[in-house]
C-alpha cells in the first residue's frame, strides 16, 4: 500500500472543500529542454519531456506507459490519475478539481522501483489549487516508513515549496528536517535531489543548494513519485519534464 497524502505540510488542510471554480488555463508556455547526459557520478537513466499530446481517461497512461506508473484509480478513495492527467503543450497536466487526487511513480514499469541513490529532477509549476498541494517524494519501495522518506518539493500551493527530510527512527518518522525554498509554485522552477546512499541528500532549486542533510540518509531502494489531494480549489499542476540518474561512485 502506498503512503497516503498526509505529510506534515498538508495534514492541516481542511478536507471539506468549497465549490470549485472553472479550471485555469496555460501551462506549456515556458518550456525548457530536459537535460541530456550524465552529471559527474550521476548517470542519467531516464528522462521524459511529455512532447506527445495525450488526453486523459486512459490515453495518457497508455501513451506514457514506459514513463509513468499511476496509482490504481479509486485507491484510498482519493486518487484518480486516469481522469485527472493528460499531456498537452509539452507538459503533463494534473487537473485539480476538489474531488479527485492523483498519484504515481515516474519511470519504467521495471526500473521505477529500484533507485538506491541518484539524482532526481523535475521542472514544475502550479496555478490555482488553493488549499490543495503536492508532495514529490522518494518513498521506500519496501513501504517501510523508517527506510526513509525524502519529500521535495512539498507544500500547499498557496505556500512556498518546502524540503521535508524525515527521520528514519522507528516511531518518529513523522519528524522531519524542513527547509523553505523561498520560491512560489506559480513560477516555473527545477527541483532536484542528489542522494548519496548512507552519506548525504542535497536539495536544489534551479541549481541553487537549499540544504544538505547528512542524518537519516536512506540506503535501500526507493521510487520517485508524487501525490496531490482531492480537496481545495480548482487549478492545475504542470510538469514540463522529469529526469532521473543513478549514483555510480
């Protein structure tokens, strides 16, 4: 069972959403090329720039079957990626409607689950969606919380995106080292995590270091994923591109 979208930055959200407004437009108007090639000891293994348009309701999932592994529709009574996610104008578009969340893992059906260290980057923005939010994360493939949870970016869309680096002490996993980015969801930014197993996790916005953590650094396999909730105002989460790298010392 995947973790529910109830991490610290969003747990305080009131789940009884108000009536939603009409969806917002835009999203692919400020594209930037997905990085290509290795970066030092980080060897690129996966990239996706969502150039192929694909509508929702099964078409997106089929088109991007080698890049995106969604939660089953209806999971936890919250996640409905099939109806909420499409690709157009060079971006993945996650529709926020106050009724349906979305969640899933980036990568191939076989390769998405085995990251032990690496670099993980995404270019994203959000428009609208007040009182909703997103959690991009490296989550343990074992589903054992104490194997380490790395959240970045994560927060409600009206707040600044945050780092939440969670404790690996059993019973204290909810505790986290949290750092603000100082940026806004409405603007395009590249959010990156560099994870060296057992040694460090470094967090970046647009190649600027936000924080480096050397405590509670995972050593086991993780998957790179995101979750958005099923509450709040209407809006869109746009993902321009995503890329992952293996750590090869």
